[in-house]
C-alpha cells in the first residue's frame, strides 16, 4: 500500500533532496538535458507516486540551479595585469584590521582582498579605486585532511589579494553602489566602531565588536586560540544566539513603546533585515534571521511555530541564495547546533523539570547546561571532520559564557543608544559592560588552557560523520520497536567496519612534502609507525599544526631543523604545549633569533633531547637510512665566529629506501659546494626554494634526478618550471600542487596527489 509523504516533515525532506542534488552536481558531471528530463518525469508522475517523486524533482532542480550558480573559472590573464579598478564592498574602519574588499570592474569578475599599507586613507563602501599593482592568486596552504581555504574563498567569489599604499592607490569616486549600504549601513558600522574605540579600548572592545558584528579582528592571537580551544568560537560568528539577543532587545523596546500586533511584527522584521545588512548576509545570521521572523510571525497570526520546519525552511532559503553555502563549515556547524537544540534540548528539559523539584534550579542552571550539551553533541562530528578536534567540556564553558554574552550584548546596545544623548551616561554603562567583557575574556582564556580536556583523534571522514548523525537521529526515536532494530543494525555495522579497518590498516613507508605556505616541511614515516619531520615551515599559518592534528599525531620521534631561519623552524612555535618531540636535530644551538633560542629552551624543559648534527651524523632504527653530509665542523666554526650565514650551515641529508635515494638540501645555496657534494639522487629537494644561486645547472646534471620538489616559492627565480618541461622529470611545486606524498609500498615510490593545481600564471 502506497502512502503519501504528508506535510509534517515536508520542509526537512525538501531540504535533504536539495542538498542531495547539490552534492551530486559537485561530485559528478551530469548532462543538463538528463537532469531536466528527470525533472519533467518526476513532476509528471507526482500523482502516481502520491507526491514522493516531487522530492526527486527538487533534487534535480537543485542540481541544475547549483551548476548555473557555479562561478566561472578565473581568467589567468587577470594575474598579469599591473593595475585594476573596482568598488569597495566592505571598507576599512578605524580601529579594525586595515583591509577592504574590492568588487572588480569589467572586464574582470570577482572580489579581491585589498590590504592597506602605510597611511592609506580609510576606504568606505561605495568608493571606486584604482590600484597600481598585481593581484596575487589565492594561495593558502593546502594539505590533506585540512580544509582548503582557497576553495572556501573561491566559493564566496574571491579571486585573490593585493596590497595598496598611498603611492599606488587612486580614489576615483565616492558614493557608488547600493544607497542603503553606503548611506545607512556604513555610517552605522562606523558609529559602532567609533563608540567602541572611545569607551572600550583593547581586547574588551574587540570582543564586543565580535559579539555584535562578528569576527575576531583586534583580539590577540592567544585569545583567539583560547576561544577555539574552549569550543566557543561560535559566539564570535553571528549566529542564532547573537541574533536572538538583538531581536529580543528590539522586541522588548517595541513592547515598552506600546507597539503591538502587525506593526510590531513589521518593525521587528525591518530590524532583523537591517541587522543582516549590518553583519552581512552569511549563513549563520541568515538562518537565525529567518527563524526569528518565523517566531515573530507566530504572535500576530496566533499560530504555533514548528522549529524544525522553520530551520529547514531557512536552510532552503540559504541554498537558494547561495548553493555553495552547503559546503561552508560555519553554516554546517550553525545548522547542526540549532538542530541539536531543537531535537534534544526540549525533551531533555522536560525530563529535567520532572526530576528536579526546584524550578529555579532547573530553569537557570540545568536548562542552559542541557542546551549546551545538545549543541556540543550535534556539532562534535563536524568539528572532528573540519578541525580534527573537539572540546567535550565545551558545554560547561558555554553554560558559563552564554549568560555573560546575554548580559554584554544588551548592555552594549544600551551604550550605543545612550551615547546619542549623553556621552557621560554612556560611559557609566560602558564601565559595567567592560567588567562583563573582562570576566568573559578571563573565563575563556582559563577554559582554553585546559589542554587535557581537548580530544584530537584525527580527521573524521564524511562517511563516519553520516554514521554518527544517523545513530543520533535514530537514538531520539528508540521508543519505537522498528527504530530500535535499525539503531542496532547501524551501530553494529559501523563498529564492525571500524574493527576491520583497524585490523587491516598498516602504515607504509612514505615521505610527505607538505605545503606550509613558506619554507620547507617534510614528514618521513616508516612501516612501524615511526615519524621524522624535516623542517616545520613558517609559523602563524598553522599549516603543520593542522596537518598533524588531522592525522591524530601528537608525538614525533625526531625533528630535523636544517638551520635557524623562521621558515624552517617556525611551525614548531604553533604546536601546542602537549605536543611531544623526542629528539631534535639542529645544525647549531646558537642564533641571534630570540624565538629560536626560546624554542630550544622550551623543548629542553619538556624533555626533548637536542642534538647538534652535521657531516657524519646518522639516524638509525627507521625504515629509511638517513645520513647527513653537511655541514662540516669548519663551516660551523665560521658561523659561530660570525663569518658564515645560516644558509651555509644548513643540514643536508640523504634519505635512502632500498635503491631509491633522496637528497634534502635545506637552504644550502653555494654552487661550488653543491657541486662537490655526493649529489647523485633519484629525488632532489630544490635548494633554497628554487633560488637562482642555489640551483645551478651543474647540480641537476650531476644528480640526474627523476623527481624535483620545490617548496615555499612559485614561480622560482631559477625558472625550474621551464627547465624541466618535456624532460620526463616529475616536477612538483607544493605552492601550486599542494602537499604531495611518495609512498613506498613495493620498492619504487608512487606519487600520491591530493589536490589539483592552482591557476597560477607561469613566469
């Protein structure tokens, strides 16, 4: 007997169908005529299928719409022009990071992040500028298991970045673009930042700006890390909590002013729309805004609101605005957190209310904890997938932080309103606001330093994310007998696959050339699970930290720092204190760099054995033979005397696996010395990032490599891109290829690529 789908969960089914269509369009290419034919057939057979085929029609329509909205590839000629024009979409405001977003003028398309240098004037939305300079393509580090920020920005319409100075920037016009944004939204944002700078200098002001408008600009790096480690970084991305507080304040003010019925609803909707314009129409605030409008609509219509239906309707609206939002980590986390609260918090609070006799205890203490637990449980799989970590105690932090946020935002809005009348009275409220923000910062930093409470098992694949959510949704309906059967089947199937994977998975000998953005970083692994890191890349990118975290690696058997330059040791500064390094091999413990000296001191305190390596040093006990062939004692003595450069004492090593030999040259760039070294190698790591001086023709003639790897620079000064064209040499540049691994499963290595090449112009 056929059953009709009904309307109870129609929005949820439609959202699932739309998401399936968008995903299908992303993973495979389907001819448009096939999709349209399927759409027509699904609509025509709706009566025969009792409406079920309509969801197939929704999926087909979503697939076509997503393909239509897919951005066209960037014209590579854009990166060759020496000037460009555009209109400022979001400008720099005094007291925030000096950057602006430029929407390019024809014939080009896309958006450019414009970094403002020296005394470049503050640019406002609607300003038309001409910048003399080149646009750099998106080139954030790309490593397996870590979200590709290049793809995230490309999905948002960005094509690159550029720098602007007073000398190379010309202001052509003002006041262009949408009137509402230029004449209303931009002045309001400027007013907010002006009040923040006046009454709340320092981290407290940056925190309030983040709570109200989103973002963490102005917060110290350690504070930003604390928000992430404490599991509450979402409060700095305008989401449901932030929007609900703002809407609640507006709704209360309208009630106090005597505005009722449809007038209150209309003004409330206008307030929500204006707040969306103020923070930007991104995923989380849009979803929260739609749900807020649905809740407000229930008052004049006197109808009950289905929170699940409202949430799913908001999701459908967001996909209509931008189908790529389905793949945005922030949008996914926001949706999952809200879904968890909707599905779990309500029933759980009812159980708490029955078990706890004291109503105030249940309402003011246990209820926030239940909400936080629900949000934590439903976001955990996505956090493990996107960030390879989860904070199980985040619900405790949220339960303590949410009341402070609920107090800080209304207080801040009062300060903004009162300041229009009296600066003195605004300063009085600002003092109370500062105290609340101060407590919020202290609590966050304290919770963020609880390293033992952070779980980092590695990146969770999508299949296990889906398995976790399937179990969670089934667990909510365990009272039904068929659901219990399905729950047991899904649970046992998943656990069986996990057990077989664990039993059959074996590490292999491999060398992974990472993409740290700048510098070198190579991870050597053998079949017994031992790991040696050669260099760590530059710090502040987090590339090495995030890659190791995605692999669930918390200990390294040895780390080789070829020489004391930041782009070779800096990535170690990003590693958390709980990370362990058993042995550190360096070319010298002496350096004028205080960060390098401090790093060595901290590692020694944590029990790391620091060894000065050089010519004749060997690493044993690995599946590879590692021999260091440079520097010699005489060159190290010259360095200590101040007559040799850090590059001159760069550790050079040969790494052999069977008959395959790799030559890792670090930054040694002396042509005569390189020519004298025993340079025969199957794989050559280009000296000094493809520098002209460090890559003489004689080196490659002597080595005769089959593989050449360049790290940290593209294009190379030595023009290696052209040198190896048509030669049969496997040329790899991690700046355009992303991370690449060589896997030694059966003698000769097999190249494993994880990404496609970036559209960089060759030079």
